[in-house]
C-alpha cells in the first residue's frame, strides 16, 4: 500500500493491533517509518538558546508536550545535539557528548515512544552501576574488566538518556534532578572502587588498590562539593565565545568520560588508579581557583 494513501484511521488500526507485547518491536519500527514520512503527528521542534522547544505544544502547556512526546521521530530527538545544553557540555565534558550522548539518542527515542519516565531510566542506570564492584570481585579475571567497563559506559549512556527524555517530554522535576545527582556521585564511588579491585586482583594485593580507588572517588566528590559551594558565592555569568586558550583546560576536564576505559588496562590498572587520584587532586585545585578572587579576597 503506498505510504501516501495511509489515512489516519488505518494508521490507528495498525497501531492498535501492534499494542500487544509480541508486536512491540514492530510498533517502534512503524513509528520511525511513519515519523520519517511525516504521517505521524510529529511534534515540531525548534532549537533555542535555552533548549529545545515544541512549537505545537508551547501554547498548550505541559500536558500537550507529554502527549506529543510519544510521537517524536528519531530526527526530532537528534536535535538535542544542537541544544545549548549540549553546547555547554562540549566545553566542559566533551567525552560525554562524543562517546555517550550520541549513542544515547536511539535509547532516548525508544523510551519516549514507549512512555518511560526519566526517573525509571535513572533507576535502571543505578542498577547497572551496582554491577561494577561485584563484577570486579567475583567474575573470572578474563571477563571482569570488560564487565566493569560496560557497566561504567552503559551508566553514562543512560545518564545522558534520562536528561534528554526529561527535557523533551516536559517531565523535568526537582526530584528527578536530585536523584540524577545522587546516582552520579554513587556511580563514581562504585566505578573507582571497582577499578581498584581489578588492580588488586591483577597485582595480587589485598585491598590496597581498592582503598586507593575509593580515595580517588572521595577526592573527586570533594572537588564537586567545592565547585558547587563556590558557585553560590561567585555570580554566575553566561559563557562567552570559546577561545583557543581555553582548549587545554577544556580537554583535561573532558577526560572524565574516559574513566570506564581504565578497567581495560590489564597489568597497568594500578597506574590507572594513581592517575585517577592525580586527576581528582587536579580537579580540586581547579574547583578552588575562584577562591583566589573576589568575593573571597
């Protein structure tokens, strides 16, 4: 049947038939095809300095945004990459955009189509993060590093996805933002400790590297707390155009997204743990730099 001749009634009948779980995958595929051909009621999006705005829903409020989010095409979700949020992320955490945010787009689109909430995605990410230390401790040494890496990388993908789903579905909330914050901190502790456990198993030590990994996570948490406390004292301004002189700091600050790859270092995992501690100390120094200026001085 030609795509142009599929009317609304026929399309709704097809979707109703595909409601059964057995046809769920078919429903997702049909949604992508219909959205691409502009037959589905796709929510028209525009990219602004403050984020992505649904033109159709802007005048009708949050309920309409929630209703239309299930009809977004994949290309609508991909417009997230052009938002101000991602532009800022590229300046402060480029590895997350390059390695994880792009990969998260299909997951975000599928979750929007299925109607999953951002909080449910965050909870799945927490469960994934919990796998890392147990995998490092109990799996055979040949498989443990890969499992720790996949746990850390998949958490970051889901961490990108829950934010995208929240913004595009209109389900942003204080609770969701705080849970995302807490889960992110907890994941860092689990991942750093898991890499330390791997170093202990590779090097034949009994808990030394795991303790050092946990120390690195604690230092990283301290840097984050300092940065947030300083932000309450120093007036925040909109970042100006990117300068070449900012490139070294931007590059170093973005390396944090590469931490899951440290689990694959094999016999050099101990050096990775040391690098994590050094990186965390450097992060503390960078976070405390504004304290050398007004209003502290």
